C-alpha cells in the first residue's frame, strides 16, 4: 500500500491559492481550489485581462498557474489544452469557505467529483453566482453537518466551523492511515464566532496530529493596524456620537459580520444603515441560514438599500428598488444615515455632496483588498470631498503571535505553513516546520511509540 502523503499544489509562499492534495493508498482528496493573490498570477492576468472562458485550463497552464493533475479537470475546462481528459482520479473536493482564493477555480473541476461544503457555504456560493456573475460550475455538491465525519475510502474528514471574515468557514481534521492531519482553512479567534475556533483547535490538539497545515496570512512582518470586531464597533460608535452629518463606510462585500457591526452601531446612534444592492441580496439570501438577528432591508427596521441609479437593473436587484433611499434623501438628511458604499460606486459622492469633514471608515485591510481600487485614487476622492479617513478593520486572520501560540497548543508533529508569504516565520515556534514546496509530495509517517 503506498503511504499516506500530502502534496501542496498551491498556497505555497503566496496568500490564497490553496490546493492541498491528501492521498492514502488509492484514495485522493483535495482541499480548496482557488487562485492566489500572487504577483505571479498578476504578471499575466489582472483586472479584466483574464483566461478565455473557452480554454481556461490551457490559458492558465501556459504560465504554470495551475497544477497539471490528471483526472481533476472537466472535459470542457481542458478544451484545447495539452492535458488529456481522464475520468476522475480525485475522489472528493472539500471547500473550507466561499472566498475566491479558496473556491475560485471550482468551475474547472470535473462535475463528476463530489464537492463537500457547509450548507451555508453553498448558499453563499449561490448568492455570489447570482449577484457577481461568478461561475463556480455545476457540481455534485454535498453539504455536511458540523463535526459529523465524512468517509472517502480509507480517509475520514471531520468539518469544524471556525471564525473568519465570511460566515460558514470550516477547518478539517483528516484521519489518514498514518495519523491525523489538521487543515485550518482561514481562521481567526477575535471575531463573533471565536468559540468555534477554540473548539476546533482543542479537537485538533486532542487528535495528537501528525501534521498541522495552517494558514499564515499575518505571519512575519505585519504593520497593519488590526482591531477585534468589538473594537471596530467601539470605533464606529465613537465617530457617530453627536455627529451632525452623514457617515460612510466601505467593507468587503461578503463580510457579514462587519455589516452587522455597522448595523448595530447605526442603530445605537439612531441612524439607518444604507447598503448596496449586492449586500442586500446577500443578507436576504443568508438570513434563513444565519437566523433572526441578521438585518435584511425591507424586513428589518433600521436598514435600507441605497438607490443607485442604473440604466438596466438585474432581476435580483429589482425587489429592492421600490424602497431604496435616493441620493437626495441622504443629501438632505445626512444625520439620519450611515452609508455603506462600495469603492466602485464612488461617483455617487458627486450626487451625495457630503458636508466637508464627514467621516469615511475604511473597514477593510490596509494594503490589498479583494476589489482593489488604488489607494491613491481612493484618497484623491476623499480629499476632493473633504471626507475624513478612518482605518478600522478586524482581520479575518490570526496574528503572528497567535499563530505561534496555536502551534504550541495543538502540538503537531510537524507544521506545514501555507497561505503565507513568510512560511519560515513558523520556525520561531516550538514545533518542527516542513516548508512546503509547490508540487512536491511529502510522505506522512505514523508516529513512533516514543512520541511524547
Ligand atoms: Zn478567506
């Protein structure tokens, strides 16, 4: 029987792009499959310059931006490429969460291969597919229950919910014939679901894992200011006290925790939170999964949709149009509103004409963001309208010192740092580190009885 092994096909010395293949005898499963936020990818594909939809795998393989894995890609995605189609040789894909750097290449995968994911994650992917036209492909989606083991051949995978900057994020324990592997996905423990992360990490420690495959987004030098979610709330509260004008905030479109934080702060200050159509659609779609305390425009007091005018409205935008708040209302009664504005919608400021000195809360990470507007461009707009910039963000990721503390408490036989530009940072911890190399397979050995 070939030994159990792990191969890092992506996420090596880069943020995002996780593609982790775990093999045990004949059984092969993959964790996540997305593009990295890497300089390498951006050397060839950036903004609107993207692979052709008729030959995506060919166009990515040209620059070695995808792994050459036989029996993984769909026949359609492989069109025109020199990698021949083969029936599936990967038996399952497990998705940690719905961020694009983990799920964004799902549409390339053979639809015959089952994709396991949380029920809420599935809802999120569906909502994103509708409101962003992002294509995740047709798949045999299999939603799982938290902490209920899933068997794939000899492998057993246990999904644990974790706290991250998007709801329905998971880490996994993977039981192989050589012992248990831990795959963290992306996580933090300073958000509203910190208890989930703690429960996952204690289960991980109890399993006495042979390997901890951990994200390390914030490993190494991290000059970015970071707050907890409660810290963001306190900061926004302070800004809104006795404020006689409108306030603005920009967030990641799928950071539901942040939208809830802004909503709570707006309510406490007797304001209405006004959100873009896309956020409204997302909140409405997720409400059944997330429960009663999710504010939904049209249903919940104190939240409304901003009436951005367009020539043509999508079908999913139409339910929000009737009660949408027009620019003129916010211009006249700015004191009543906290407006969550997308960076791409800044021309609205030309109609909103906020009084000089109105606060603008940048509630996203500092140097890079998912929908990147150049920092200089952002500040030019703010200066033009005299808006006061405030940076207030709670990262989706654990800090460097927290990561080392987690490694110490989980005490794996070895650490595999991925989703980081600074994997060697983990060498300052107290466990052995195996630095992943892209495409190299690492055999997993069962621990000897002398361990511990
Ligand atoms: Zn993420």
